[in-house]
C-alpha cells in the first residue's frame, strides 16, 4: 500500500492522471503541460482501447514549483485483462513511493466500473487518497455554467448510493477538454461558417457597390464626353468671334479715325469679352441645368397632380357623405311625419267618435275644452318636430358649405404653392 504525500510546501509536486481509455486523461495532461496538437506529449486517443500502455512522465515549472505529471494507462480498458497491466502498476508504484500530491480521476460518465476502480484506488494507495483526489468530468460542454455542473452532480448522486458516497467525499471539477486536434478542427470549421455568414452580406454589398461605381463611372465618362464636346464647340466659337473682333480692332487701330478711336477699340474688346462670357454661361447652363430643370419640372407636375387628385377625391367623398346624410334625414323626417299624422288622425277619429256619447256629455264645456287642448298639444308636438328637423337640415347645409369652403381654401393653397414653385423654377433656370 502506498501513501499519498502529506506535505504540500515542497518545491516539487506530483500529479497522477488516472482514467479510462478515451476519458480525456491524456488530453488533460497536454493541457496542463501547455502543449498543442502539433507537439503533444501524451498521446491522445479517439478509440476504445488505450494508446497509453506505459507510464509517461513530464515535468513543468510553474511559479517556481516543479510539477511532475504522470499519465497512466487506461486501467478501465475492457480490451485488456488485469494481468496485462501489472507491469504498468509496478512502474506506477515506483513513482508513488516518492510521494503523490494530487490524483486527477478523469471520467466522462460515472458508471459502476468507475466505482469498482475507485475502491481499488483506495486499496492501492492509503485510505486518505480521497483527500487528494479530484474527479474531473471531461468533455462537459456546460463546464462554465455553475447550474449545469450542479445539476450533473445531483443527477449522478441520485442514480446510485455508491456513486453518491464517492462524490460527497472528493472534489469535483467539470472541463471541456476534447482532443486538441479535433477541437481545433471543429473550431476552424465553426469559425469558417461564422465568417461565411458574416461576410456573405458584406460580399454582396461590395458586389453591388462595385456595380454602382461602374454605373457612376460610366455616367461621369458620358458627362465628361458631352462636356468636352461643349468645350470644343466653345473654343471654335471663341476663335471665330475673337478672330472677327481682332480684325475689327485692327481696322479701327490702323484707320485714320478721329481722336478717341482707342476708346472705341477698348469698348469693342470689352464687348467681345462679355459676349464670349455670356456664350460660355449659356452653354454651361444648357449642359448642366437642362436635365435638372426637366426633372424638377416633372417632380412639380407629379406633386401637383397628386395633391389635386387627393383633394378631388376628398371633396367627392365629403359631398357624397353629406348628400347621403341629407337623404337619410329627409326620409326619416317624412316617415316620422307620416307616423305623427296617423297617430293624430286616429286621435281625431276617437275625439269625433265622442258624438256617439250622450248629448249631455258630448256638449259638456269641460269635455270640449279637453278635446281642444289635446288637439293643440298634438299640433304643437308636430310643429316642434318639424322645426327641429328643419334646424338639423340647416345645420347640415352649413356644415356642407363649411367643408366646401375648406376644400376651396386648400385648393387655393395648392395653387399658390404651385405658383411659388414655378417662380422658383423660373428664377433658377431662366434668370
């Protein structure tokens, strides 16, 4: 039985890596050493059998302390019988005699084979091995989420009492240490996919930008071609005009003109300069502003037509709506008037029927007075209803007139806007 090192203040510490084949034991060792897949020390396996069949040892100095990391064979490899790994146990015992400070037991999933092996581990070392053992759950993607790690531990504890006893007495840690070469390949693929996702839109944008630039360059080249043609035309006109001006100046200067001919010569030259300047300005305006003026004029006409169409539709809708209300009100009025007439006629018939009463009752002054009062009340009610209907009709007429005036005001405002736009247009292009 081998004792675990109890002193922790020494300048050399030994870490023993133990675990099944494919549990990430050798990969963890490479991570601790700080080696990548191009210079790995411990062979990383991707199979069910152990690629580490002998004890491997590597040293690493960190903060002045030298760590000796021992990578053991996959003792839980089911393809080997226990007798085949006795030599490895013997070599491991030699290292253990010098003292082991930490035991890292790597597992991916906690099966019963791990429970049995942990019991053999306690027998091989002293009973206090649990104080220096850390169970490392490897290839755990949620290693950086505390909740996920706790959930994983509770799941294994609830599965079996033996597993719970082990996990309750040792330290645990979760890592995601897939073999470095595989990890890097997957990372490269993921980064490539991200790159393609991010850059696909950018590439499409660049393609559209290049196409846009080509169109702009074509437009600029066509414009410059037209401009050069205009300049060449101006140069020809300038030569013709200046040639004639020079001849005229020469004739004036050489002729026996009266005093003041020099002033006349200067006046002619000034006139020719102003003529050429005006000609250039006219040509430039034609080249640069003609197209723009046409576009602005089209835009003004388009906006004007749009506003006129909207206003016309609105006026038409309001007129139809008001007319509809008037018809409904008129129909309602006639219907109500007929109902009042029917009621009144029935009442009158009832009152007239009073002639069938006895002569004393029919001729009674009180009865006659009540009859007259009832007829008067009905007539007043009818007149009130008629007056109210006429008042509503008048209000409706006023509202219709108000809407029409509002529409006329808007129409005038649109006309004024069109007039101002045309004035600005004329100021810009025809001054």
